[in-house]
C-alpha cells in the first residue's frame, strides 16, 4: 500500500479547459473522475493558451515534483492517441527539433487494448496548445512524461471510461 501511495503522490495528471466548439473537454472530465477515485493523486486543469498552460504546468511541477506526468487532451478521434513527440510551436519559435515521449508507448498501447480501449500511436500531437504544452513538459526534469489524447465526451466515452484510459496508461510506468 505504501508503494501505491508513493506512486500516486509522485504523479501529476492534467487535462485542459473547454475550447472552440467543445463546451466540455473530455480530458478535464477524465482527470476529474480519476481524481475522485484517487484523492491523493495530483491533478489540474490547464488553460487553453500556449504561454499560460506552460507557466501553470511548470508551477505545478515545481510544487509537486512529480516523477510521472501524464498530460491529457481532447482530439476528435474515436480512440485514444498516445503522442510520441512534442513540438515547440509559438512557445519557442526558434527552437529546433522535436522532443520524444519518455514513456513506454508500446506497453501503454498494449495495456489500453487489453482493457478494451484500443489506442493508436501518433507522431503529431496537433500543433496546437496540446503540442506546445507537451514540448514544454518534455523539457522539464521529470523521468516519465506522456501526452494522451482522449476522444470527445459522449455515450461511448463517459467520464469513468476516460478516467480508466488515463489510469491504464499510467499503470505501465512504475
């Protein structure tokens, strides 16, 4: 039990506020449902703004010092997407290259499939706030960092299933 508490205490999971045509963001719903199930888990909802999201994330990481960071976002896909790379975009327009996920992506994909939630690996996190926030997170000294795009909220993806997808992705990193 102490080992489980240690893992929860050293984990930060974030979602995003609603944006654009989405009056509800599935990532925020999933994170809230997960936090309700695991009250010791560190969670937050980030603003949908390149600079403010990065600033908030950095402040949260300084406060909580996570060993695992899972960022969740909304993508209009029918299945979850495990993002392999983050790109700088407007956060650092002169930065070169991409940053690679620090997570066992194949293991997460397998675990999600075994849980009845097939996911796909993605090489493009969308070139929006999700992408730039992920890029920023990958520049922080955190051993395990992943961005998980979740499908839109709805009957196929209610909050408890969104939370389950996040929990399954987290389970592959000890």
